[in-house]
C-alpha cells in the first residue's frame, strides 16, 4: 500500500499514477492510497489503510483489543486516537471512530506492527486494557472485563 506522497517522493507524477490505474497495474483504494492488484491482504488490512490516511493517529481501544486477540468482537469502525487539537480528517473509507487523547497519553505505550508492508502504530496490550477501563462509560463494562481476561 502506497500513498500519493510516497509516489511523488520517488519522482512519479500524478499523470503516471493515473495511467497505471487505467492499465490495471495499481488499484486505487481511496483518495491518495494505492495498492497492487494482486497484493496479499492481511486480516488487519483495514488498520493499515486507516494508518495511511491518518499518519499521526494511533490504533486504540476496541481495534487494539481485536488486534491483540483480547476480544471476540470485530469493531465496525477503526478506533483511532488523535491529539486534542489535531485536525480530524474526513474519511469515507475505512470508517474511523476518532478519540482525542491528551498528548502525554498519546505518546506512551505505542508499538509499531507491520501490516501489509505498512508500519502501523498500535497501543500495546497493557495500555489498551488500561484505556478500555478509562473509557468504559463509552465502551461498556463487559468489554473492559473481556479485555482484562
């Protein structure tokens, strides 16, 4: 998966990308995000795609629980933490639920996992469980206890 900015950094023009897309050499996943048509897709592909679209965000809460296999739930949206005053992008796909974390909590406990060739920031297990308890009014007690088990 490659962003338009990464293409441009390598000297590839937008016209060339458009020709590659028409020829079927690349597939446009969304605005500014491209992938090879025969690329193997990981089960957590949507996390990589969300990370590409929100480069300063961190996968958190229910999505992080699901990634670390701490819940049976598959969230319908990607939960992503952003800074309190960070720009909230308008993204049609994937569906993203933004949560604003204070700067000191946004920088701690972040692990980087490679998903479909993309380095994705995801909160670690301990941080995720603590955050699920912190946000249990929004998420519910059942999910917090499930993540703890």
